[in-house]
């Protein structure tokens, strides 16, 4: 549990004798713990880097924590394939997440234009309107459950609008998302019982395929000029997308599009609500917002470890270590983002950095398809919120922040401004 | 050369994108909009290959901030 005002500045993990000694062998529990306890992971990320950066806590499993190794793995998709079974209730590989080049590139050629910056420019007014409509709902109350009343709703509604999906069905989409990403919300047994968890996810996965299947059939009969109609028309190398291709893209869109920005927003606002100086910087100079977004992405890394890769052959890393074929490699983006070799003052959160090459959106060919949309939503939220609610804090009594497993997000982040 | 090692006002610097390395993060055209622009898919394109002195800071910011190190400057 993180206490409020436990600031990021003042961390001296680099010189901390507790972590600066012989870290050649971190206990396996400590290594795996970094994947589970997401409250304040940055010091533990630094431990992983100091323990060598590329750790193999058990046979067949590796974690990549340092920047250099991570860049190498992301760049060499031929050595580290994305064709892994994610067990997210999907019955086929997700597209394009679980596809390798050269086929991957063809899917991205089709999908990238949908989320290009120029398309996002067209959405600016609509996104601004949605942010303000949500703020209207609680601004006079002087407080809100930011997670439930803003973060969960705003990116979802933007995404549905972009996809041409009905906004009235927003609660249903959130329920489908939760069935995959937070199955314990459907069945409390899913917290601890892996079978219960798998069962919820499988059931929800089928519902997702059924929903989009019906939608595809409807659009095939009555084209609507929307994204799904576009998929039905599209061709890759002269071939139409199959019905299953379209289902596998939609499945990915649902789970990737509905959670990530929501989670980012809760992490951002948990930080800002506990760091008055940073809030003040945004209010006094809104031109720092784009840099603030990049820096908060770097520090918070809401998607801490992304999609695992699998080694396609034995190979040697830049640091000289060898990786055996078949090893599952988890890339810890959050760790690469605080690697002192890349960023010497990495434990300072600074909105005035002149260099910030973070990997919060991943890297290599699988760079997040939605990153331009995400950045736009985050920037607009910071702009509009601070224009209307320039000062705010964690509501007294709610200082204990909970970061449940999954992507980094704060449950029930409660803010007050009166 | 100035103490920072940069040359002002004598030669333009030449900037380029390695398109095999570019994965469309978009830092270049965000930080250096007078030097780079986005194509229709979000990947970087050079607008001004021979960068005049007044745009050199932008160009160097792009070099520093590309997560894929896809941007380079050829000092002449």
C-alpha cells in the first residue's frame, strides 16, 4: 500500500546500501514479486537492473529489466517472437499483437492509419467535449471517485466513438473488459482459484467473439462506413481479411483500448494529487503538458511488462548472457524506463527533461498502435482538468492507495478540491 | 565552433531518419515540427533535410528523444 505524499523525489536507490551491495543473486521471490506488487515498483526495478538486468529466476523464464537488453529484444523480433499464448480468453492469436513480421507489418499497414496523428487531430474537439462533460458531472460536488467517475469512462467512450460502436453499450463493454482483465469482479473466487479465473475469462472471451461476430454480420449486410465496415473491405496483398482475422483484431482492440488509458490516468492523478509542485507547474505553464505526459508515462509505466516474447533460437545478448531457445522473456518496460544508464536522474520526476526516450508504449515493430490516441487523451485531460480544477488532493481518509494486479492502476482514487 | 561544439551560421546540418528503425513513436515530429512531419500512418518523415541554424535545436532534440535511435545528424 502506498501512503499519500510518499514522493518520488528523494529516492536514493542508487546509493542505498541495502541494494548497492552484492546483488548477483536476487531471491526468486523478489524477482517474481516485481510482477505482482505494483504499488511503488521503481526501487525494485532498480534492484533488477543492478542484479544484472537480465534475470532468469527459473528454467524457461527470463525478465529483461535494463534498457540495453530490452532494446535488443524489442528490435530482434526474429530472435524473440510474439507468437505466445496469452491465455486471455482468446482461442486464436490476437492480431496484430501475437503476429511476427513479415505478416505483422501487413496488418500494421492496414491499422496504423486509423490511429495516425492526423486522424487524432480530427478527434480533438470531440475528446475535449467528452472530458468536460464528465467533469461537469462532479466539479460542483468538490470531490469524486476519479477511477470510477472519470478514468474508467472517458477513454472507453472515446474508443467506442472511434470504432463506431454505440455509447449506450458502454457498461456492457466495461463488463466484457472486466471479464478478461479483472475476472474477480465477475466471480470473487477468481482472485485465488486459477480454474475459476480461467472459466470467467473463457466465458467472457466467447461473449466477445459472439458480440463482434454479430456486428460483423450486420455490417456485411449493411455497410456503415465505420471501422468494422472498413475491415470488411480491406485487403492485404490482394486478400480480404477473414472473418476470424477481424474477430481477432476486435478482441485485441477491446482489451487494449478500454483499460490502458484509464489505468494511466489513475496513476497520473495519484502522482499529481500527492505532488503539489508538479500540479502547480501544469497550471502555471500548460505548455509543459506534453512533456509532463511523457515524464509521467516514463515514471509510472502503466503497462509495466507488456506481452512476453519467446526465444526462437539460442542467442547471445549484448551483455554477453545467453538465452536458450524456448525461454519466455518478460520485458519490464517500467524498469528500462528508470535505468540509470539511460537516465542518470531517473528517480526524479521532471517535466523539463530535454531527453525522454521512454518505452512506456513498448518499442520495435509492436510499438503501441494506440499511442497517438493515448497521448492525445492524456494531454487533453491534463489541459481541461487543470483549467477547471487547478488544485486538488487525495480526499482525507483515502490516502491508502491500492494498485491491484494487472496493469498499474489505482482502485477508487478519491480526489477532493474543496 | 562554439564551446558547445555546435556550429552556428556556417553550415547547415543534414538530418535523416532510418526508416527500418522508425516504428512511429512520433517524438520527432512532436518535438521538432519544423524539421519532421508525420506521414498518414504516424511514421516520421523529414521536412527539411538541410537544417538551418535556427532549427538545429529542434533537430537535436529529435535525435535525443527517438526511442529507436532512428534519427541521425550528419555534421558537415
